[in-house]
């Protein structure tokens, strides 16, 4: 069973209001320097939202949302501190994440 952690917000927030491209580029470079496999993904309109509890705030997101998903809980916690205006959460899956799931 895989544990996934995510930060989710409107796609406009991630793409227009926050320098998320720069943050992910720096993280990718850090992983390459440490010879670590990439364990995070940026996904537009993630399909996993329907797997979450109905009472979660994630279901109240605008129609167009985006998520950064990772196997690394500390990365998502750091991202929440860095970006602030995102919702965070987690889900479990028996398979490795596919971005359009």
C-alpha cells in the first residue's frame, strides 16, 4: 500500500499567483543532485478527489484545481509552509500513482 500526500489549490493559484514552477524546478534539481528518484507530480484536475471523504474541504474546490502529490510527507508539509494557501491531505493506494487517476 502506498501513502500519498498532496497539496491542492485552484489551478489559477498554482499557475498564476505562486511561483510553483520555480519551486518544483528547484526540488527537481535538489533530487538530481542527491541522486534521488522523483517522487512528486504536478497534476491538473486530479481524479483522486472523489476518493476523499465527502466532508473534506477538497470537494469544495473550484472546478479547475491542481495538486502536487508526493510520497514524501515532509515535502508536502514544507510546501504548505512555503505556499500557505493550499489544502493538504493524504490518501492510500495499492498501486503507484498515475497522474491522470
